[in-house]
C-alpha cells in the first residue's frame, strides 16, 4: 500500500485530508445483541487494542461509555431510545436521510479539543446483508472502522477484512498495518496535511516487510 492509496483512505469528499485516532482509552457499550455476541464484540475491541497499542478502560471519566454500538431492525427505533437525541444532534433528520438512502450502517464521531477521537456512535440496521455475516466478521469490521477516522470511501471497494486460504476471516494485513502506523507514538493523533500519508506509508512498508 503506497502513500497515494493511504491518502485516499483519509481524504474527504471535499478533498480535505483528515486522519484522527483515539485520544483516550476506549470504553464500549453495545445495545441490541445477546450476551454471546457482546463478548465477541468486546473481543474485537481487545484485539484491535493489542494490534494498535491502544488501551481499553472500565469507564470514561466524562462520558461513562465513549463507544456506543446500536443493533436494530429499523431506523425509526432510534427515535425511541431515551436521551439519544441529546447525544446526536439532528437525530430525526439523520434517521430520515438514512432511511431514504436504504443504509444499513452509520457512524458518528465526537472529538476532543485537540481533534483526537473522543467518542463514537455506531448504528447498524440488521438487514439481510448484515444478518448473513458471521458475528465475528461483523464485529471485527465495525471495530476496525471506529479505530481511526477513515474517509467515506476508504472501504468502498475493499473490505477492511481478508479471507485466508483456510477460509478464516481476519483483519486485512494492510488495514492492520495502517492502524498500527497511525497509533505509533511518534505520529500525531490528528493530521490535516496529506504528507501525513507518506509517513504512514513508510511505516506500513516496514510493517509489511516491503521497505
């Protein structure tokens, strides 16, 4: 994966570049799943923390939980979640747009004063496509997509996951390498200059043995 490919993963629709990582330990909470699936999702967070060198915690001092994942059948269900409209500005308009688009997933991020990720809200409408995915694959894919502020098109043509010859689904090695590079302590938690992608590419090359 070269610098141009990495730059595309963090370039917004307006042409601006923005890469941000978490600036605090991650504290996830999941709604709408059984205990078995809950443990799978927690395991995915733990795996990405090991990969990136980031941390999880029992509670966030400001928010309690700073990653909220919602699983549901219909977008309108969100309108009945107590106090969700206080956490998500324009919740009604958001639900209307997502219904009209036929979307099955959406992510909302909040940022601290430095621009690092402070909180993330993941909404998953479990349609046929999502329901057919094994829980482990869905969890790993969704967790990978909240570990960095990827662009809207980062995974439009390629999944963050990959299939081994054995048939096992794992995090795509290049996706993992980008996450690990972005969490390097030498790298800034937030970057707006596309030259940042070149620094990521150099670390990815070393990580994947192509330097």
